[in-house]
C-alpha cells in the first residue's frame, strides 16, 4: 500500500485526483514576528509563484515554522504583510484564507474515523452532506486509501496517518498547501517514499506548496526553490542547483550539502580573482560577491571536488577516519592546519587510518568567503 503512488504514478491523474484551481501566488513583505524581546522572524520578504513548490530550510529556531503559521493565520505578524494573489490577507482568519495545512504530528482527531477527519474542513465551511461524501471519497482515492474511511487514526501506520492528514488538507481544494515538517516522524525509507508521493501529487494538483524542513536532502530533492533561513532572516533563495553550485555565503555553503572550509590568507585581490595562500600553497580562486578585502578568509570546496593523489603529487595529509556510504567512501583527512573530507569510490580506494596521503583540487571549484560568515 505504501508504494502504490510511487509504483503507479500514471494512475494519479486518472483515479480521483482532479486538478485544483490554479495555485495562488504568496508574497511576504517585510514580515516580522517578535515574542517580547525575542525576534523569531526578522524582515522576511519573498514571492512564491503560482504552482511553485518552495522549501523553507533552516535549523531549529530559524523562524521557518513561525513564517508558516503566520501565512496560515494561526500567528499574527508584528509587522509586514502577507498577500495571496496580491490580495492582502494579513488580517483574515484562517478559515477565510483558502489555505490547507499539514502539521508535523498530523493533528488527526483520535475519536473521529478517517472519513470524519477528512470531512472536518468541509463541515466547518458549511458543505452539504452529498458534497462532503463525494469530496471525502475523492480525497481517499487521491492518497490510495479508499477502503480506510471507517478506521480510526490509532489503527493506521505512520505513513497512512500522514496520507490522511494530506487528504484532509486537500479535501476543500485549497490553492495553497502549507506543510510543517510532515515527514519528520517517519523512518528514512518511508520518508523517501512519501517525498516521491508528495511530488507526484503536487504535479497532478497544481497547488502552490510551502514545505518547512530542516533536512537539506529533503529540500534539495523536492523543491523548485529553497529559501534558507537563519536566526529569523532570509539568507538566500534559489533553485537547488543554484544554492548548491553558487552559495552566496559560507553559512549557505555549509548548510546546503557538505563543504570543506580551509583557512586562507589573502595575498592579492583583483576585480575577478583572489590570490590566497592556504594549506601551504598559493591558489587563485574566483572572487565571490560576498568576499571582502579582509586578510582572514576561508576557501570553500565540496568533498567531491577534492581527490586523493600520489603522495608526492599534492598537498600532504593524513587519513584520520573513513566512513562507508555504500558505493562511496567518505575519508576524513588532517592537513597542516585543518581537517577536510574527500568522497571516493569505495571499490577503488581503500585508505587506512593513519596512512600518509595527498590531495589536489581545482581552484575554479573553490569559493572564497569572509571568515566571519563561516558556520559554527
């Protein structure tokens, strides 16, 4: 049952999944939220296009869930505006916003059957009985749980409860769907299955989705765009490829994927490149917009851009630890004044702890950042 949507994706558009009205655009203008002296969201502005799937990504306390609750209408902004298709909804109550929401813990009513849980938003909106019955049946078909209407939440698995929560949020055909870490309580395999199912539903329905997560892999694999948040501020927004290939700060580089940060000293800076000294050698690297003339900088380079070479053909390092990842082996190395990781093919490399080795990497694959922006 858990694999039905993933294994039979063509059925989604043909078995009870009717496209919703075009997804609505969502615009946040100078959104701010304070709880006394604590600032949870600090001047966040972003526009989400109609039908777009946007992930709000950040660590705990970054403000992502607070933003979602303000869009839903469960929290009131201290300042700023929320627009739905350019209409101001900042002061509207939740039931008048045409927005569905899926919570992390599903928030199903334990005393209600599955069908009654799904019907709840329609009853609150005053729908008649025949409409409720038809829409509940449609929603159950949508998540491939047609025969589960008479069961209670306690009789369902975690994945089934997640599907029912999704069906309840979609039953009234909202133009915007908010999801607050809905997969956080699932095990890894089931979480990956549900990621695929949600993407398939998004494609079939056309609703605008805002998906809160602290899991970078989840954001990279699911979203059209990712908005990275830290300490209540929007740090950078872009496609998964943009954020991974051209992170605008060391913070984003460290949060999106893995990055080695190498301490470096600026030797000379021009309009296009920076000459630095790092790990005992000179490097000419592309100059990023975030780079300053500060002599203390860090060089960011992804593990896949670092390679092991012959002992006399590169920068000397020592193998500290190895971590088996199936086809890949992550090798932790100690250089002269820092540690870094390299990803190698497990079948072709067998480094041992304590072994002397050497590394090399291409300067064009590096990015330079002010040291003050380094994570941690």
